[in-house]
C-alpha cells in the first residue's frame, strides 16, 4: 500500500510539473488544450485515488455508482456530489457511495504549480468493483486568490478556527494612496492595498457586525461583498463604487471596533481530532463533511460524543 501511494505521489508531481510547463509556454494554448485537459484529468484522478479505499468485499460485479462533482474556483466542493446513477442503491453501492464521498472530501482541493493554482470545474466520478475513473471532465486551472468564488455560507475555516483573525495592522503599514478628492474609489486604488485573504475576511466580518450582509465571510470580495460595501458607503456619505481605499478602511474599523472586540471575545468554535468543526458546547456542526455528519447523527442519538 505504501509503495502504491509513493508511486501515485510521484505520478501526481510529474503531472503537475507537466501541466505547469504547458500553461507557461506562450502561443500554444489552442494546440495544447486537449493535452492540458488530459493532464488535469490525470491530476484529479491520481489525487482522488490516494484517498479512495473501495469496500471490495461487499461489492458485486453489477454494482456501480456515478457521482457528479462540482469544484469552485478555490478547488473546494461547494456541495456534496450529486448521485447521477443508480436510482436505487444496493448495499454494495451504498458502500461505494460512502467511500467515494469521503475521498472527494479528503482529497480536494487539488493544488498544482507550487500551491498557487487549484483545479476547478465539473467532472463525473464512476465507482465500481474495479475502482474509480473520471469522465465528462470540464475542469480548469486558476489562481484561487484571484478568481471569484461562489458565495458561501458563513462557516469558519478549520485552519483558522483556533486562530484569532488579525487586525488591520498590516493595512496601516501600507503607504496611503493618493487622495481621491471625493471621487469614487477604483479597483486599482483598492488593489494598491494588497489585502490578504485574512484581511478581507476581517473587512467582511466588520461589515456583517454593522448589519451589512456580505453573503459569506470567505476572504473573497464577490457580488455580496461588493453590494455590502456599496450600501455602507451610501449610508456613511462616502463616494460609492463598491471598492475601498485606506481612509474608508480606517473609518470602517472605527465604526465597528466595539462590536468586533465583543465578537473576538466570544467562545470559539473548534476542530476536534477527526477534523470535525464543533460549537463551544461540543455539538458537531453538520454539512461540512460526510464523515462528520455521521458522527453528528451518532451524537444526537447519544451513541457517540
């Protein structure tokens, strides 16, 4: 098993390098589009294969499950995969479905190019006694910190559950851009702030605390965040554009500081040893992974903690 995993890892690295080279060569995008698609398919398949363990002892030769998987532009699953077939699951197919879903959750996002790019898009996953394969792959590679993502529900990231969101200290250290003289802030002016994803999360949090709903606190300024910024600007006599500059960030911080400090001092959610997100009282938060949902069901019935 270890030898197989080492081989899979080596193949995955080789495919990532080949994909990086193919994307870096100018003037050959059209000629290489088919080759790139093949490499992306290989990357996805090899990554999922590392996490998939088939329940072979319970699967017959006729058992087969087809799942449709959607990855957002961060390479994360937006929802649990859709079951395309069969309409009614046998005992063996239920096992295939369970193991395939766990593999999708555990092995996405698929990152390439030294961690700077993620694979996003759609593909179908076919699982049977012979293993897993991919079909109908319509996937691409992009920078997750540049491309917009689907507006998500407000859920803390496991990596940041036990870490306080930083203040805007780094923003304050940035040289103040030229005054706008009452003109609406442009995207280029906002871009000069070089906001990190953590800083964007904090801005979204402060807006939400002031009752401007961003439709998610994910560190990505999508339509919901832009609409919240626009409404905040209108309500506070600021030039309206949906983009912010240094002076507006200082004003937003002053307006929200009291509520932000109370929010920061609240009891924190935390991640347990199995990677499940829990409320401060220990209740497992559902809807984040198939495995944790099973644990949550057992918790609600009193058969697990």
